[in-house]
C-alpha cells in the first residue's frame, strides 16, 4: 500500500510539473509577456508611502540614448542598450545592468523599463531571447557588450568593476545561472531577482541552478499572490512560480558573509512583480554599483526603510 501511495504521489508531481511546463511553453509561443502594464510612463501609476521606494520607482536625472547591434546567436537576435545620454560627451565610466528576460519577453516588448532604469545613470543591456533560463544568452550578451570596439558609443565607457544583473521569473533562474555557471559570471558585482522560478520548477524546465554558489550581494523578491505562492507544497505539486519556501531556501543557502535580502510584495501577483519591485531594485543597484548611500538606507541597519514599508512583508536581511 505504501509503495502504491508513493507511485501515485510521483505521478501527481510529474503531472503538475508537466502542466507548469506547458504553461511556460504556451506563454512563450503566444507571446504573453506578463509585462502588458510596462508602457510609456508606467511608473507614474505606482504609489508608495515609503519615500525612497517612491523616489526610486520614478525616473532619475539623465536623458537616455539608445544603441543596438545584431548577434550571430539566433536566440539573442539583437543586443539592445539604453544608456545615459551624457556618456556620449563625457569621458567617465558608467555602471552597467544586464537584464535577463522573463518567458516570451524580448527586451523590445518592455522598452520603458530599460529607459527608466537608464535615467538613473546606468547602461542597461537586454536582448531578444524569449527563453533565458539557463543563462547562456546572458553570458554571450555580456561578452559581446564588453568586446565592442571604437565604432560603438559604448567603447571605453563601461565601468567593468560595477556590473549588475537583474532577472524576472524564468529570467531570475537565468540570472542565477549566468552568475554561477559561466566563467564571465565573475564580472557581476551584484544580483537582483524578481519571482525567480523555484529550484524544482527550474530544474524540470532545464534551468537548474544552485543559489548557494552566489558570492555577491543578492536581493531576491517575489509576490504573495497565488501565482507566486499557491499555498501548495512545491515539492508535491505546483507551489506557484516563487513560493516563500523557495525564497527562504535560497536565502539560507547563501553564506552569511554575503550581503543578502529577501522580501515579498504584499498582494502582488507574478505578472505584477516587475512594476512592484522597480523602486527597490533600482535602490539596490544604485547602492552597490554607484555607492549611493541614501539608497543603501533602504536595506541597511535596524531602521532600514524596507522593514517599515507596508508594501513588503517576510523581510529578512543580514546587514
């Protein structure tokens, strides 16, 4: 009888994983990006009583320029780059953020996100890959950008000591893989993931990652909505894309020597996490890539803003 129950349990789990795989496959093929709210000026609809979250969810002070170049990799298609326009006439170096796409979400489908982040003084890089989970195209894109010659507006302008990586959903798994599974992953100084596919789901989708290998400051978030956390044990059924248990497991697996923060956006569904986490993702990058001390107060110390922000719960941090 016990063996029969085990077999039934395994069958149920396989079916659940297959259904999730089918969902992601259809989402990719049908072009359902999950970022339909990311239109021009999307950030103006965001509201927060926390002053720094509100500030960093909006635009910074830079005008934005744009460049692109083709890739020999058919999945990447084009590498797209948004940057502070002043770098065209400024001899300084600029920090860079690599963005790893969610399922079926090429960079061209959410340009306003890249544009907004670039106003804060970042070179922001994306590509057209709709299936980014193993991190390979992020790795290829990074090499391509860092190998640009003097014919590019970006030549000699990238601060190679201050490169961050951001990924959402499947792209969250991809960002972790890009940092931990590729030689050029050592280029990254910090990582942010929004609703990264939980480890069992990622493994079954071919995006297996090991968060314990992360050795750079890491900010991980997800939503409390059913699409991210269904309330079901993720090891016996579909627990949502990024249940709390997965954040806890990933957070706990990383050395306490590494600055790390986990948090969940109250009431947010999976497809809302890009907008809901925008402000604090920006603050994280500003602190670790630009040394912005004000942005650091969002996360650091006993009076950190994120601890008192009603938009967030289940916050854990080690600094």
